[in-house]
């Protein structure tokens, strides 16, 4: 899939997740986890609201399944990084 076909929503998700990973590596572990979880929650909102034709990079399965998976992963990431003692 070319860069243009992935869409801006996918690139925003990728950049935010990469920023979260950089934060984790540079000793802001909890904040990095929150950034990744928030990016996944934002992807769930975008996938729920924006038509599938405008978000080809986020469209993997049926809309309901995508939203549930993105939201579930985002919430799980935030909960894990807030509960685990680092």
C-alpha cells in the first residue's frame, strides 16, 4: 500500500505511537504509554465518525469491530501503564 493510500489518519496514528515509543525509551515510560493509548482511542473515534473511504489506513474489518479493537487496545494500554509500578 502506498503512502498516499494509507491516509492522513493512519500517519497521525503512526507518528503518535512512534512518539510514545520514543518517550518510553527516553525514560518517560508512563507518559509514553499514555500517548500510545490516547492515539489508539483517537483512532477509534476517527474510525467511528469518518467514512471508510476517507480513512483507508484505519479500515481493517467491519466498522464496529475496528472501533471496539482500537478502543479496547487504547483503554488496555492506558490501564496497564497506570497500574504497573515502574
